[in-house]
């Protein structure tokens, strides 16, 4: 064993035990998250080193940090251009500041990095509550947080993905139905979609809704999954325009891909909306700045951010939140959609 310091910390125990400081915190505080074998090992080494709980630190741990945590598994390049996340963060931060709370934002790429940060926040009490975004099918963070009811959490997702956690959801299936019936009424029978990653839960919800409504309406439907970036939106558009017969309408799962698709179509000499109608999921200033203006499925994203902050603070104060629905989508028809040419 290394020489004992005058004040032994959990980091000393972690180093001697060969485990993370988060695991040591779980073990020493009797929290779930580590095996009984690891807990026993950590406790034995802590006793050998002479570790004693820090009364001041324990008091601080029980005090509020006045911070809400959010981990984003975003490509930084995408975060820099996507309007949805910027609008959500604007509403969220503004409402938190109004209550003297701050948003603690961490960037992580991949499941392992994201869950490691959340485990650390649970173990150290670094935040008073958590916001979960972009849940994947079978997301491990859902089960993790269900096992730690002491950490208030709000999920922005479809209730079918959140395992009973407090949820703020949007009616994606209803928005799909609205968009497809609009295109069908214009006379479109061949529709394509440029979607986000298949692993994301809301992509799965939309996939199922698109398949159901297009079958009902007798519309030929194709879907290409991408990573949401402008580059992937452009490549998907090129592929769709190479098909014979090609679609007469394309719906994009975000505004930056729709804008890229408009550029590809224009560059290829395909007139919008004469030969091809384009729609965006989630409206933004880019949709109204483009020429022609892009039809979009819009909603009050800043308002959703404010609503999420209010619900989280209610949970932090010990209140109960079930499944709450965001304000509904609106179909904002603009010049990029029209009846297909005969």
C-alpha cells in the first residue's frame, strides 16, 4: 500500500483500488452502481488507508448546486449549425436563469462517454437534476436513472422510450400524419424522406408512422438514414434524384439537410417546387431565408425549452411530473411545395 497521507481522499482510495472515483463514491455512500465484490474491496482499502468521511463535503453534497446537467452526444460541427438545439438551449437556459439556476452542458461522443458523465454526476451530486435528450432504442441511461430516484430527471422523448421516467414529449406520429396528408392532397404519390440516425428513438417513432400512413394513402415511400449533417443531406438528395422514377417530394428530418437538398436540386437543374417539392422537419429562420421558402413542420422549440426547465425545477423541489406533451406541430406551407407536374 502507498504511504498514508495526512488527509486521504476518495481519489487516493480509487487509485489504490484500481477503480474510478465515481465507483468509490458509490461504494462509500452505499449507492447502487457497483458490484458487491467491488464495494467490499473499496471499503477494505478505505479502512486500510484511514479514509474518513468529510463532514463539510457531506453537508455540501446535501446542499443544492443550482445547476441542471445536460449531456449532448452531438458532432460539434452539427451543433454549430442546427437551429433546433440552439432554440431549445435558449429557452432552457433563459428559464433556468430566471430561477437563479445554471445549465451545466457537457459534450460526449458515444454511449460510454455519455453514461460515464451521468454516473459521475449521480455519484458526486454535481447537479440538482438532469435533462435527457436524443434517447436511443434501449438507452442504458434510462435504466441507470430509474435505479437512482434520488436524481431528478426529465426525458425529452416519446413515452414509449422513457421507461416511466418523467417525460416531455412531442406528437411526432401526428406530425407525420399531417405532413403526408398535405402532400397527398397536393397529388404526390412518390415521397422520400431523409431521416436522422436509425438508433435514435424518435427516428424509430417517425419511421413507423411514415410506413403506416404511406401504406394507408397508397404512396410509394423511400427513406434514407443519415447523421443530420448538411453533407449527408446533400448526398442523400443526390441519390434520391438519381432514382427512376424519382420522388416528387422529399421530407428532411432537420432544416440544415433541407437547405442542402434545395441546393443540390437547384444545382442539378431540378425546379422546386415545379419538379420537386421539399419539406423540413422543425422550422427555423433558414427555412424562411431560403429561396424558395421551405415548407416546414414547425413548433415552439424555445417554448419547449422553457417548459422543460419548469418541469425539471418542479422535480427538484420534490414535485411529481408524469408525461407532459409539448405544444402541437403546425404545418407551415410555403413556396417549396406544390402539386407535382403531370
